[in-house]
C-alpha cells in the first residue's frame, strides 16, 4: 500500500496540520513518519534540513516513537537546525499503520533551562573528581564519549555535548560538532592554510571552528 499518495492520507495529514497550527507557534515545524520514511513535513524554520520522502534517522525522535510507540521528547542538536531545539514526538496511526507525529519548537519555546552547572564530575581511571566549571578549558565529544580538559588533564563524563550545551554558563560557546570551549581560555582565533578558522587556546591547543558555528562564535566574541 502506498503511504503518501492516497486521498485519505492527504486528508488526514491536512487535518493534523490545521489542528496543530491552532496551538503551536507559526515558527514550529511538523513532521509525520510511517515505517522508516517521512511522509509529511511543514517547516516553520527557514534553515531546517528535512523533506517528505527522506528516511528517518537513527536515534531521532521519530525513530524512537516508531520503535517504542511511546511519546518521546528531547533536546535536539544541530543535525537538522543551527541551534538546539526542543522536539516532541507522539505515536499516531494513519490508514491503520503506526506513525510518528513530531513537533519541533523554535529556540524561544525550548524547555526552560535548568540552573547552569557549577561543576562537572569527571572520571580518571577509577576515581571521580568534581571540577569547578570555570576551570575547564574545553569539552570534547570523541568516539561517542564526552571528555573535558583541566590543566592538561583529561576527564570523562557521562553528559553529552547536546545536554551540556543547554546547561553551561555563558562563558562557554560551541565551535564545532565535537567541541565546546571556555572563552576565558582562548588565546587567539586564526585561519589555517586552507583559510579555515581555528581557535588557539592559551596552552597551545588548536581546535577547528566549523562553518555551522562560526557565526555563533562571531556573535559571542563580536569580531
């Protein structure tokens, strides 16, 4: 059975859109997925990267709803957007087929932030050490683990960059999918031989700045 061309499905999708537009902000986005494919998408955000017909990504809200048939919400990273967004997914049925309805809210409608972290507890070997947040020079995502660095020492934490980004104080800025830095530890910002931007920390560590985050860094540091 075709899941995206029948009059019934088109009518159902239109009804969902009309109902949702009455209570979600105009800048929110709506997506509906059946099996492993998005069959409907309405964007309220000009920088979204999603369209009907695309496959559902692993570990996305839609995939989790389809797999568990439970309501799912999460802070989303910038794989679809230019900043973290709050998304909510609901299990629904369309033409007797399990489906997922996902609503993605803009940044100003994101879940209220919790208090910023005052410290992170890091693990070295079998020891755990609470470290004041101001002492951390940068945080890295590497091989599906999160590490932070203090005076040349490396600590492991169970908190993801995506989660950290929503609860770090304003002295931190994300510069790359894999890096968040403490601006107090920046020595300078320069270009490499390929004209890509790099952050040079006071200890000499060089970290790349991705195109997705350069405007964020420019805005924070005003350069």
